[in-house]
C-alpha cells in the first residue's frame, strides 16, 4: 500500500490515517507521502503523518495482543522511515516519486496506490518511467499499479488519458460536487459517538473533531480490508469502500467509475445513490473500527471484541466461494461451524444473515434478479420463520440461520449466461 495524502488540508486525512493504522497489520505499507492539493497548493506536512505514527507507536504492542503472530502490526519506527513530503513535478525527481518507482521495480506483485489529494506524485513517477525506461518495461511497471483516487484532482485525468492501461478507480463528478461520490457515504457518526468509541487512548487522541465531513479518504483502502466481502481484484463486487464498475468494455482501458446501489434507508424507503454503496455497510465498519480502538487500550484479549471466524461448508478462507449453479438447481450452505473467538465455548448466539447482492451481480437487471435468487432457511432460529424483511445494511428479503438452501431460478437466457450471482453472509 502506497498512500498519497494532502494531510492538514482538512481533518479527515488525519481521521483516515488513524483508521488506516488500526488495520495496517493487513497491509504491506510501502510509502506514506504528504502531498499538496487544490486547496493547499504550496505546502506539504509530513510532520502531521509522523505525529500520528508516534501516537500509534505507544499502542502497537497492545494492538499485537489481538492479532495472529503471522499478521502483526509493524513497529512505528519502520513506518516513520516511509514518510516523505515535498511538492511533486519539481526537478529533480522528488523523494515520493523515487520511492514509488523503487517499490514498483522491487516486486512484481500489484502495488495499491491510495490517493487522498493530488495525483502529482504518481504523475511524476509515471512521467519518469515513460521517458527513462524502454516502453516494454514501462508498460510492465504500469501493469502492477492499482490506483484508487478519492474524487479527482489535477493530474488524474491526464494520467488516465496518457496511460489508459493503468487500473484506476476514481470518483468522477463535477468540481466539488462531492455528494455525487461514493465516499460521501462514509460519514454518519457524530462527535459524541466518536469521542466515546474512537477518541480513546494515545492513538484516539490524535483523531480530530469533524469539520465538513469525516474520513472522506478511508474508502480508498477500506475496499482492500480482508473481511470476506471485499475483493482486491473485483472492485465491481462492492464492499466497505464502495462498488465500482468498468467505464467501458474496451479491454485496453482499465478505468473503474462510480456505481449506485439501492438500499433501504432509516426511513424505510429505498434510496439509490453512489454513497449507498458505502453507507449500507456503515454499522459493520464503524463497529469494527470501534472494536480495534478498544484493542489499543487493553492487552487482555478477553476484554475486547474480535470478529468471528466464518466457516462455510468447511471453508474458512476470506476469498469468495465460487460455486457453479445451473439454472433451477440448488446448493446447501452450512455456516454452523463458524467460530466466535470471544465465546469459544458456544457460538450459537451469532446472528447469521444471508442475502443476495443483486447490484454486484448484473446491475441493470438487479430488480429482476431479486425475486429469482431464492435463499431458504433450513435451520431458522427459534421463534422465527427464518426471514427478516430488511437488515441493517439496507437489504430486503434476508434469510437468517446457520444453514440455507440457495436455488438459482434465473432463466438461461443469453444476456445472463455465465453471469455471477452474489450472495452475502
């Protein structure tokens, strides 16, 4: 993960940085670069990144009491070595682009670049690669990039026109028309809740109060958190960071743009917007963040909350299960062996919900599909019929219980042949 942030332009960058650090054990952090922005064109503030990392350094040993030894949090000293800040597109090549190029060259694995402000650091690196490397090598280096840009500043459109082969997720909308973006759905919490649940311990003390909005940059890495919902290779499947679709079927253009979900709002009415692709997961990601902040203040595993270990038909992988299910056929999925590390003696109290995510399947027929993906409860909880009319994520027709039968009633018609139908647990 390589993050470009216009920190101190607004408090939300500091908020997102705190959030990132509480999940940083799930990422291989390669660079933390302070950049300029449209609203802060002449200065960068790497010292603001360093301040937050030093607060993280006070709690990292406590955080490591709550994670597997193979997925520990990095020492603060290691992260401090990755902090740079200087205006980009200057001569000579500045430190941020140098580090980006070095990272790309060092490993053939994808490099995820998260852009919270200007894309100028990325532009300078690409410009250097394009002029100083053979075209085949430059193309190979670009193929490793996976860029997510929060909205779009300065160099972003130029990059996508000049190098359309780069996998580039972007919130394109009118200038400062931020309500048209998916990340507008990230907020919703109030300062009172944040003070009680997030602003705790040394790391929580550097999480600022809300101004304009909260954590607007967080979706740029939240879509990569390994929670069983997100998939790094499929932004069109949706997840905590939103849902994004290819802007064209042309395979030489790898741009992904804003999509929309329909979710049931607190009023009980259907709401359709790009922001719904993020806010529908709000209860999940805010509760999980609050749980991780509790990790920072207690080194006793039993005094904190941890996510369950999902087991479906014997599979404990966080990758999507892919099952070939022809039209009119069924499959039984059993999650009864799911394990709650906070209550290892008994996990029957867990509430298991199953529902079809039709927008992530074939968006243009999502309404048509909703009634055709049948999820029948085989072991409904006592006192229920095994169904919820709507859940906290704004999905209707939710099935509850540890074991279900899923039937594919979608007709075998050419427009839908080979499509994937998404079911969420």
